[in-house]
C-alpha cells in the first residue's frame, strides 16, 4: 500500500446517489470512495480502486467542500476500495460524524473498527472462499465486530457452495442474526433477481435480512451511482 500523509487522502470518486445496499438502502447519500484495496475479490465491481496510488490526493477541507457542493443528504457513505486500510482514517471518520447525521463505512472487516461513535455505522462484508484467497483474513476480527453494536454483517452470496459456507459460518461464529444480511452477487438485474429470490427463502427460514443492490437494478454496473 502507498501510505498517505496526514494532510491528504487518496480519493477514487465523490458523488451523490442513493445508498444501494445494507440497512439504509434507498436513502439519499453522499459517497466518498477511497482508493486502495488489498482484498482482491474476483467479482469486485470497483477494481479501479485497488491501486493505492490511483485516484487523486485531496486535503480534508477540499473533499468536504466537494461533497457539500453536491447538495444535502442525511447520509455519508465512506467506501472503497477498503477504507480501513487508510492511515488517518480515524480522523476522517470523526470529522465526517461531526458533519453528517449518519455515516456508514463499507468494509471487508479486514481490520477492527477504528472508532465507535453514536452516528457511525459499519456495513461489514467478510468474504467467502470463492471470492478471494484472503477470505480468512476478513473474518479474523469478527468477534471485535460483533462487539461493535452499530456493525451489520453483509455477506455476499454467489453460486453454490457459497450459501452453505455462509450459513455454516454464521452458525459456527454465532453471529447475531438480526444483524446479518445476505446479499446476492451479480452485475445484472437478471442475475440478482434469480439469486435474491433464492436467498429470500433462506432469510425467512433463518431469521436473516436480505440486502438489495438497488444501484445495479436502477443504473447497471457503472461508476458514480
């Protein structure tokens, strides 16, 4: 990873849209997408964020100004890439929580939560073995994430045997089911619809939640949405 100075962050993109996934799906949101990720999921739809030297360097004041110029929104989503791999991310989160009523961080869980604040929420998406060789690392802090009361687990499920692995892991780790969401993997409406229909039955039976991917349904797999 390319380390950043305390006075700048490497930014992939900034935009205003609707939160497409997780517990706040459908909410108008500012998006701050940070650059850099070492997790390497094979189905990743934002591989342009992997290179930590990509994107552009921005000072905090400049990135806040650019976000606020997009218009008002009750939610800021800090995503990536893998946001928690950034040095000085704790300071970024504290400032964000002072500016927005609700802040959500999209993370693989590869590192423990850097801050616990009343309006800071984490959408933690540890990976199944089919996604990446580093899947095990994304589960390595799972018990710390369970102790963070504002963390929701969002598990991406693709083709078999993903679902069996997901359910076995939920049981073995005793994840709090009211905080677990299953999300279908896919980059097309047809793909998502088929997988979501199957996951819906599992969620009803197992007391889990189903996460949509509204941005794919509405706009397809493209940037800035």
